[in-house]
C-alpha cells in the first residue's frame, strides 16, 4: 500500500504541468527566454508556488536598479502563480490536499511532542519527486524553450537548500555553476 506522500506525486506533477503551461503563455507573449523554473516553498515545505526566471525580466531589473543582484532570487521574479489563479494548478489540486493532510494527520501529533523533521523530509521527497517528473515531461514537450533552464526548489533566504536542490535536479552546466557560485 502506498503511503500518503507517494500517492500525491501525480497530483503535484499534474499541477506543476498546468501551472507551467499557464506561465509559459506570459513568457511567449513577451518573446522572452526562461533560465529558471522554481517551486518556492515555505520552510516546512507545506505550501508553494511556481515561478519562472526570464532573461528580459532580469535585464529590465538590472537596468532599473543599479545594485540589482537577484537573478537567483525567485521571490523577485515577475512571472509566478498566485493563490487560486489557475484551475487545476498546484494550489487547487495539491496544496489543499497537503493542508488537509497536515491538519488531520500531522497537527494532532504535536500534542505528544511530535518531531516534524521526518514529515518535512517526506514533504521534500514529494516536492522533489513531483518536480523531477514534471521537469522530464516539460523538457520533452518544450525542448528548445527549456534546454538551458535550471530547475530547483527555493525556501526564501536559504541559499544552501536552493543550491542542493538545483544540484540534485539538474545536470552539470554553466548555468548551474553560475547559480552555485553566486554568493558562495
């Protein structure tokens, strides 16, 4: 029998694919190029949203702000999903189920001094597995548009986490090296 996290991989993957297709329309409308595809998650890895880093957006911000150094800060990227913005996206298909699982199955355990570490690791496994699966499908479907894009998970302010997930989700490349070396 599958555990809860294993059973949710396809829901997460489907949501990511739908959200990416939605965001890709904005990228194409601007004739832009994607360099980063990120799921921004909270520190408990319970909630998240998809964000795309694009060449034109980054260049625009570099011109606008003399001290701009946020190419690898997904919270500053302009192409991202908002809560309930997309039918059948991560929010509607997956995060509501994640919240239900947390409230019904995990929260009650805290009264018995539950250590959340193991659950957080399971959540990380779920996001990494679903994202890896979505990445493979997206790269097959959008070969040219994603051939050089870097995929990773982001917890705002946790560069070590971001670099670790980028290393696990991507083959070695100049872009991966650039991301890892920034703020090293």
